[in-house]
C-alpha cells in the first residue's frame, strides 16, 4: 500500500495552494498586462498565466515564462475550476466586438475558455500518470460574424507532477539463496522498485532503499538496492532461513516522501563444513559362525550435520582384518555402514575380531582435506552346530564297465567341525541314482557297485552323497561324486553300414567292387585297428578277393570278368572283422554283391534278370503300363456286354392281364384319387434296385401294427417277397438306420372323390371276407378296380 508522508498531509498542502491563488489576482493581472506587450507574436496574440507567475514568485523564479506553455497541477480537487491561464490580443482594446475560441485536446470537456476575457479553466481533476500534456489551439474571431481576426495559435498545457505515487516492488516477494559461511560483503541479490511519478520534475521518483528487518545479518546499498552479507560465520546448521524486509522511499528519503516495502527470504545453502561423526566410539557384535557369506552381521552409523551429497560418507576397515573376512558398505537409504561377511567364520579357529572402521565424506571442499572419523568394532564369533564338512566338495571316481557287483569304486570322507565331534553317516541321494546302480557304506563312506555298468550306454554317472550328524539329523551336507565308466573290450567290430555292392558284367579282373570299413562301440586308448579276412571256407574263393587299405578299410576285388546275370545274380561274401582289444573280438559280416548290366563307361543300368526278356528299348515300367491298359479295356468290354444283355431281357411284363396284388406296408392312408405323391410301387417291381440307393423318409411310428401276410408271386416270375425280405435284412443290419419303419406321410385325405377311404389297414376283416362288389357302385373310375379284385378272388377259389 502506498505510504503517505505523515509530516505534511496532501489535503493541507492543496488548501494552502488554493488560498495563494485567490490572494494574488491583482498581481497576476498586472503581470499579464505587462507581458502582453512584450510577448506579442506577429502583433496578434499573447498568452499569460496568473498561476505560473504566482508560482514563479514563490518557488520557481529562475524559470522563464514561455508564452506557448501553460501548467496545471495534477490531482487538484478544489470546489471551483482552477484557472490555468489567460489569452490576450492587441485587438482587444475594450471597444471591439471579439471573442476567444479554444480547440484541440480536451477543449470544451477538460478545459473551458471565457469567450470575453480569454481565461482558461481546468474543469476536471487531472492525473499526470494518465496524460502528461495537452495540445490546444487558440484563435480570436469576430463575435458578430464569427470571422477569424487572427491566425490560430497552438500552445501546450502540461500537467505538473506532485508526489502522489508510492514506490512499488513489482516482482516481490523475493526468495534467494547464498552459501553458508560466506564472507562479509558477499552480494546476495539486487532488487528494484518503480515509482510512477515524474522522474524529471523534482524528487518524486528518486528512491532510497533501507532494511527494516534482517539486521545485523544483511545490509543493502541505498542507491543500487544490492543486498549483501553483513555478519561473519553464518552457519546453516544453526539457522537456515532469514526474512529480510526492504523499504524503498521516494523524495530522496526525505520527510514527506512515500514508501513501499517488500520481503526477501534468504536461504543458506549447505557446504561441506562438518565432518562425519560416529554415534559411538565402540561397537560390539556377536555373529554366529554359521552366518552365510554375504549376510549382514552388524551396522554402524556416522552422522553428518551436512545434507545432500555433503552429508554422505563411505565406510572402510583400516585395521584388524588381515584375512579379508569382513567388508563394510554403505546403505544408500539410511547412510549406515553395513558389516558384511566375505568369508565363512570358524569358531574353532578364531573366536573374536577387533576392527577399526573409518567414515570419510564423499565430497570435500577444494584446497581442503576430506573429513574423517574412526570407531572400533569388536566382533565375537558364536559357536554353532555346523553340518559335516567333506574333505573335498567334488569327487572323481573310476570303474571298469562290466565290473562285478559289490566292487568298491571309491570312498568319501566327512567330519563334524564342531568341538564335540559327532559321528557322521553317509547316504546316496536316490534322486540322483534312480536306477540304484550304486551303494554306499553308511559308516565309512565306501561306494560300491550295485548293478553292472555299460560304458556304451552311460559313460558318466553323477550322484550326490549326503553326510549327516548322528546327534543332529538336521545337520546335512552334500558332495557331488562323478563316476567315470572305463572302457573294456566287450563289443566286436562290425561293418559301418549294410553294404550292397554292384558288379558289372563287363567288368575287368581286379576291379574294385566295394570299399568296406568297420566300426566298434568300444574306444581303446590306442585307437581302433581292424583286421579283415575271409572265412576259412572262402579262402580259395574263385570269384572275389580282398585287399587291405591304409585307412583301416578293405577293398573287395573281382577275380575274373565272366559274371553273368543269367548264371547267377547274387553273390554273398562273408568277411571276418577282428579288433585289437584284449582279448581281441571278431564278428562275421556278409557282403551282398549283385551282378548288373552296365554301360560302356561302367554306369549301372539294370540289375534284374527279367531285363533280358524285354524288347529292345522297352523297360519294365512301360510293359506294366501297357498291360494295365489292356486289362482296363477288357473290363470295359465285359461291362458293356453285360449291360446290353440285361437291357434286352425285360424283367417286368406290363400286360393288362398281369393282375396281382402288391402289398405296401405303411401306417397311414393315402391321399385318394388326387394323391400325386403316393409311394412309387415301381420300386418294388424293379429287382435291379436291390443294390441301389433309394431315398426314404424315416419317422417314428405312433401306433404299433401287425403286418399283413405276404402273397405269392405272380406269373411273371418277379419275387417281390424275397426283394422285401432282402431290404428288411439290410435295414436290420444297418448300424446307421433308425430302428423304425419307413413311411410316407400324407397331410390330407384328398377331396373331390365320391367314395370313402380305400385303406383297409385298420379293418378287422381278413382278405377272404372282403367283398369288392361295392366298388362298382362308386362310378366308372372304380369299376375297373372292382373287376380286378373280383377276378383275383375267383382265381384263388379255383
């Protein structure tokens, strides 16, 4: 809020000025008349200002009066309009009819002129900060004709400033920081206040800065407003934040000036000026000897009053741990030193440790040594019941394959490291020996063979042996035992593959027929070396011989060139292969040699005897294709003849005299005379339909019925009864057919017939009691039907 001067209120000052203006009108008038003659411009007009002259007499006598400028005080709030000045012309001699006219900025609204006297008054309260000056035009005209008597003259009315605006800090409040322990005079920040008053006129905008609160810690330059450190040794750890109140006062700081204030919050930033300090000079920890490596055995802490990176410290062991049993690391969350185990502890070998640990700041100030602190850590090793310890963590044993059962392969040993020395028992983890091929003596740890081993099946066996204390079965330790199965010569060599050699008929004697090599599942230390020979009964073989090669293989050679397929197509050559083991093993392998026909360059063309009977240039595949075509043509001819024969022999004699009764089994009546979708009886009359597919509609019958007795076949030789029985048998044996009748459904009885229903399925009378004479009474359509049924009855009676 603007702070007005308490020494001299503005209202009192304005009242004094108003009294002065009203008391000196005669002096002003006199000065105006005097100046009108000397300031005539072009012999036409002169401007005077009583207010200006009065002020010049009081306080501004050195400033010359300018005819084309007038001044008016801002913020004047008197009861009457304030006189700004007066216009006068030489033409105004008192007897001429003239008037003054004012135009320009604010004419008629802000400023008004007396047309007769030329007096200019300010009608409103003015504010220099809104508008500092106004440009207007004055002119003298004839009062009767409004004709100008002189050219217009331009002049300026300036609003004279008063101290009505206090200084303001537009960017406050402020927050700044400065490092702690800064020397006196260190600049903290610079602030700036603004004053809306005129900086040229008077001292209304001349500011002076001072500190109202914040001493003796800070000072401020009164002119530049630079805040500085004023007290030596300001420690952040003692006080971190300061509130400084700054005042800016105008009028050069003199009495009557206005002022404004702002706050500056100064925060001291941390520097590394405090060393770390252990909370205790002596730490004692009791650590069990079975503590796993890498686990924490204790914690130490060095406190640092600094914050952030300046307060972080690293920890280290500088004495008492020559064997590197411990290490100390820093917890990044809590800044504590964690004493961690690097090597296993042994109560029996060493029971206490005295360590000297050091905490060192990570960061330190330039040109200064890092801050440190030390403490003593005593570690007491606590005895614990430890599991047995094997003499070695891993054992390597060897055993020959096919060794007898109960053969001792080797042994493992373990002891109880505790001072009590509990006995140890040994076991095999059967999860690693699922086939139970090994056993172990529980007392002495000897591993024996439980089943024969085959190196060719498994060369290595990895088992886990456990050692358990007798007094405490929960103390268990494990060791891995790798057993290697050593090779013995227990596999005879054999051919590397099933060889089949091809011999050309036109081959030359001594020609290599096949190169044969052997393999052996055993792996002797000196490597494989095979011997080849023919069986004793084939030593004088007239057809083939063998030759040894340097690469442990043999070549089979032909002895002559008189091999013929017609004479013998296949030859079998037994060869004995022997290895170099102890004892040596051998096996007899047979090489099959096939005699083939070859081209001149030795390429095999055919190895079958049948090739001789084929025409020249015709292969076996072509002959098979020709025979297949011939057989297919014969089958087509036979089918064609059969079909023609059945077509020429009619199966059904369609004659008017062929009258017989055909029985259709169904559970519903037909549709009368207009039924066009009745069951097709021609299907039953066609014997060829026995093996064909006929569509049917299957629905489950609602009422059971008794089938009527079948009739004898007619004279045309078609056995309908047999055909129906065949169909019935197929339906009974068809697993996909539903177990109910095949019927035709009729949705209505029919209309337009003069007769009743023709169905006799539900009648209680038999065929012998049925009288068909009533059919003749139904009309000409049924007369033929009645004659047919009557004829059938008479035939049966005869």
